[in-house]
């Protein structure tokens, strides 16, 4: 396993779905089949480097003009699976969330209103022609949503710290396991607590997962967040285990134990999110 380089550091995490080649129709299946046979495949850092390069010109390129023909590739139980980048689509989706991340003056300086307006118009026209399109990759900044951890077990956690300072922390699980865990957690929450953001988030993630092939794989990648935490913090981070423990405690009626597990999780990620506003 290679360790991600720390050359570029966006403090973002990713939830990705890899699908077998059989999930794609021709001619896209043929494209991914040939693509997966390449001797060298791009990495997450390559995708980031290309995205950041688009922000350098004046005016910046908020969303790529053409959709990416690249993907991440993984071998799942001997089956080649791909996770298309769909960088253009994800750029449009990310732009719709920028208003909640930056003050208007900062946003206007980084991406002028005319650039955002043109991108929004392009997205509207594209969406009319592609009503069923969905991204294979979801992204958040400065945290990992609790609902994402529900999909994974602690034993699926992979943490690697390289001698050169590079780090990787991720979880991978079969699609069927992710759906099963989500359904079980959702049932427990509905039986034990009032409807809230976590329940709503799980429903939304569940609908997204249903769009993909049942023999796919789901991956949670800490991405650039590994550079916001020390090696000791990463080694001690068992967030999926904390979420599982909290849900199991709710299922058994032990609200105190559920509160303790949630407290560990909340404290850990509050400290990370506080770094966003530190100077």
C-alpha cells in the first residue's frame, strides 16, 4: 500500500463508491476496462493538483469545461472496480455549498460573482439533460460526518504512517455490508431517539448508496485531514468503533454508555473543526 504524499493539503475527507465494470453500459464500460489496464493510474493527489491548477488563471476556472475521464481503480475480491472522478459534476455541487463556508467578501474575491453565475447556468442546463446523474464521490471539509462512520467496522480501518511523513487513514467495506449496517443503525435510532440530523443524514446516504451496484465497495478516506492531526491522534482515532458502540448501547437501552461513546466522538471532531478558524 502506498502512503499519500503531503505535498498538497486540502483539509477534506471523502466517501467513495467503487463499482464493478459490469455496472457500466457501453461505451463507458469499454473506456473503464481499457483505463484500468494502464500501467500508471492517477492518485488522489493528482486529482487535487489538477483542481487547484484551475484556480490559478484569471479569472479562475471554477468548474472544468469538460468532464474528467479519470477514475480511482481497486481490485475487490478479484473483480476490477472503478470510482469515476466526475470532477465537473462535483465542482458544481461544491459551488452550491460555498455560501455557507465563506463570508461573501472572501467568496467574491476567490470566485467572482460572474464566474459563479456562469457555472450555475452551465450546471442548470447540464442537469436538465442528465436528471439521473449522481456522483461516486462525496466530500466534506474539516471533519468526517458521523453518518459516514456508520457504514464501517473498526476492523476495516487502515492506518499507515510513512517514514517520509506521508499518512493514510481509510476504511473499506463491501456495499452489502455498508447497506446492512446503515439499515440496522437507522432502525435503532428510530426506535430509541427522536428524529434528528443523524437520522435524516443516514436516510440521505442510504438513498445515495441504493443507486450503485450491490457488488461495489464503499471507501471512507480521511484525505487531507491526516495532516491536521498528529500521528498520535490518528493512531488513537477509532471513530467507527465509537459510533458502533454508541448505536449498540442505544439498542440495549444503555443511554449512559451511548452518551460516553458520543462524547468521545464529539470531542475528537470538535477539536479538528476548531482548527478551521485558528490563526
